[in-house]
C-alpha cells in the first residue's frame, strides 16, 4: 500500500453497524458494491471493511480454457472494477451462506446473484464468494474475498443454494 493510501485509510472510520457482526460486515460488503448506473459508490466505506493487507481474488477460465486468477488489493479492486459498477449498474445479493467459525476466525461460502438493475428478474451471473473474516476483539475485518462465477461446466452445487 502506498503511503498516501495508508494515510487515507487510517483516517477512515467504519460505520459501527457495519463491523459489529459477521452478518453486518457481509451485508455492508454487498451493499457497498451495489447500486444503479450513474451512482458513485462509497469506496471509503469499502476500505473500512478490510484489513490493510487484504486481498480480493477473481478466478475463472481464459478463452483457451486454462485456469486464471486476478489478485487485487482493495485499491486495485476499486480502480479496476469501480468504473464498471458505477457506469453499468450492479446489484449483487447473497442467496445462500455456509459459515464455519473457530474462535476469532470465520470462513463463509456466500452464494451470490448479480443483476444490472435491482428490478431485473433474472441474474446475469451467479457464483460463490469465499470470504475470510477475523475479529480483533473490537470489530470484524475482511481478510480476503476469493470468488468464482458459475459456468456451464461449473454449476453451483445444490448444497450451496440452501442455508446452513
């Protein structure tokens, strides 16, 4: 993280309601990236959810069928995905969750649907976010988000379409 980015991040205060529980921080994550076309996202709110060294990783397949991944910092995600989300409209909602917890760490498989408009009846994409969370004794933090979109050769298994 650049010194400027670190200075900016250190001045950002999270919304207390966003970091009080696993449910709250996951809702905040989905909420902050979602919105209609033309609406600026609250990127400082997103920054406040993640640890300084957090990573977001998109996975999938290249056109030639080989596996691919794109690893990003929070700032990388904002600069690469932010313009698309704001220009095209994007609403991602959680439709199912599987949670495992041990002490202060939590792993969540969060199945999602994505739409360009909130009122769209059919999602243009579905997939699973693998989210790792940590509680430092004061609040919840997102350490990483790793995701893969559903495809014809990789459909979402039924066990990830129902609640725990």
